[in-house]
């Protein structure tokens, strides 16, 4: 395997890890309005991700940095062409982090309510926009012979990409509901399971249409296998949730995300960003990559750093593995 092919796979793994972990983060943020009935329950939900949400974003930073270093042409075209949606995602992630930290700094109800609104919207918008972005990357966008995006912002809001956004939004929210059922106690746990059923069924319909559309446009035998795995895992996750097996339900909803993202990258390869104007103008793993020497240095750095990152993040999840409920929160704490 050539180094540029290896780094395509590694970047796919980083995006998969990000969507798996940040997916339930976003889902919890959306559920602060859909599931929580009062401020105490919102605190419970936020506390389920409190120790881990910022660590989950390391995967995004790693994916972005790896793309910049390994495929500079891909990075340049992507971030210039998708400037507005990516800027909106970045603003949402910044405000979201501030909201988590500032929400409980003052006791006034209006203060806390405003930050809770911010948590909801800055979780919902990125969950939707990431699907729109990857839908466009998979489908192809207007790239000219100079590897420059020549479309407009409105070209990105095509039916396929918008459907992709709805899939990621519902899938991440389902993933978050399953995580909430896994991490909470009492009435909120039971309601999370019931809501997960509804979200899972909606997700199944949207995801099936989106994945079949993707397979029909660009799929092959490998992507078809990934499609089948994603669909079966999602149905199994819904069943496990109904049976009260929250651990299995969470693992299977995560497998759904892994298989779905894998399918998108399988249909994309060897392109990294197809051109809808002319196939010869598409960015590929060869014409968009860095020099072999750069990729070689990056590979050695990844071999050293990746195990360390995975070990400390795994340790964090182990330390904060227990369930929490309203009985664990001090009254009127802020």
C-alpha cells in the first residue's frame, strides 16, 4: 500500500472516531430539549458527557491537521469551497464549549436558560452540517481544472446533501439517546429508551434512502457490504434498546456510524473530492497528496502519538464509567 493510500485510510479512521464519539455528544446536546423535563435533568444529561466532550474533539483536530499535512490540495479546496458551513460549525463548537463551562457559573435562571439554548442549537447545527458537508464531498462538487471550487454556497444545499444532514442529525440524536439510557438512572433512563425507539425508526428510514442513493450513484461490492452492516447494526441497536440492553444498543449504534462512514469513504476512493464538472478535474489521493518524504515523517509521528492518545482517552472513559441520576446532584448547585 502506498503512503498516500494509507493516509486516506487513517483520515477515514479519524473521521469515523470523531463521529462515533462526538456523535453522542451532539445527541446529548439536542436531547437537553427533547428529553429533559427540567433544569435538574438537563444537568444530568450534560454531566454524562462533561468529563469527555472536549477529549472527543481531539479527533476532529487530528483529522483536520492530518488532511492539511497529508493532502494539502484537498484541505485547500475543501476549506475554501465549504468556507461558510465550516465556519458556522467552528463558531458552534466554540460557543458550545463556552456554554458548557459558563452555564453553571451564575445562579440566575435567565443566565442558565440562555446557555442551555446555546447548547441545544450548537449541537443541532453541527450534527446537521457535517452530514451536508460529507454528502457534498461524496457526491462531488464544482471543481475546475485548477483544483478550485467554483460553485456557490447554495450549490451545497442540494437534495442529496440535505438528506445526508438529516441522517447525521437523527443518527447522532439516536446515538445520544442510547448513550443517555446507558449512563443515567431512574425515570430519565426509561424515557431515553422510549425516545430512542422513535429516533431509531426515523433514522432507519432516512439512512436507508440515503445509503441506497449513495450505493446507486457510486457504490461497488465493498460499499454494499458496508451498507448492509450499517442497516443490520441499526436495526439490531433498536432491538437491543427495546430489550433494555443499553450497552449492546450503544455498541451497535456506534457500529452503524462506523459502517456508514466507511461506506462513504469506500465510494469516494481513490478520489478525495470528486469534480461534478469533469472527472479528470477530481482531486485524488495521488494529485492532492504531499510528498512521499512528508508522508513518511507523518507516519512515524502517528505510530508514536496515536497509541498515547487512545490510551489516555480510554482511561478517561473508564474512570467516568458509572451511571448518574438526579439524586447525585446537589440541590441548587451552580
